[in-house]
C-alpha cells in the first residue's frame, strides 16, 4: 500500500493547469452559449423546459463570473489541489476561483472591481412574483439552488419555483456582467 500511495503522490505532483484555466475569452464565449440556450428554453413556451433553462442559466452566470475573475488575474483551479500543482505556476489559494456558488464568486469579483457593487439595487421590470428591486447579491443567490437542486432528481429544499421572472433576472444579471467583460480579447 505504501508503494502504491507514493506512486499516486508522484503522479499527483505532475498536475498541470488546464489549457483554459486562464482564458477569459473562452469562458465568456461558453457562458454566452449557455445563456443563449437558457434563453431559448425559457422563451420556448413550455413551462417544463424552465427547469433545464434555469440550470443552464446558472451555468452561464458561473462562467461569466469566472471569465471576469480570470480577467482580474485569477485562475480556474481547485485550491485543494495546489500541493499537487507544478510550483512553477506560482499559484496561491487567493489566486484560484473554483466551485459553483455564484454568491461566493460574485463576492470575489466585487473585491476586485469597485464598480461591481453587490449591495446595488437591481430592478427587473415585469416581474410578477419576485419582489423588486432586489440587491445584486440576492439575484445571484436566486440562481444558486438551480445548480444544487435541479441538475439531478432530488427533493427541493431551497427552490421556490422557476419561471419567467427568473429568466428576466438572468437577462438583467448578464446585462450587469457583460460590461465587465468588454476588454476580454
């Protein structure tokens, strides 16, 4: 067992960064694809499609946030695996963006971009069920259960519903994030 473990450790010591770990443009472009797919499902006219639309919406927001964080010098990498990463990268935990919690990634971005104020009100017109205005941070939190509760069949604990209001919030959030990505080449 000891020899096998050492062999695994040697293998793990050779972890390299993914080719796209620092490529903000590719993350932004994939985010746009997921956003377009989410919008197509939300606007198709079949409420059953709201569930995958919301999941794709979360995925799009996550990738937009990661693209913005990459443009601020961060790297998409699991900080728990830093000890296995080639030290030549010089990557530290504070340089990593990882996970699927939009609120946390939005907070990381707010710490780097003063104009990205999570306490700012976000008013989304024509919302029938969601109370407006909501704080920008709350809008990101609205999408977090879509990742954890809609990807697989499971009991929904945090999710109250999904519909056209959530799509309108998605559109508004993408509108807030896109100007932060204008300089991404």
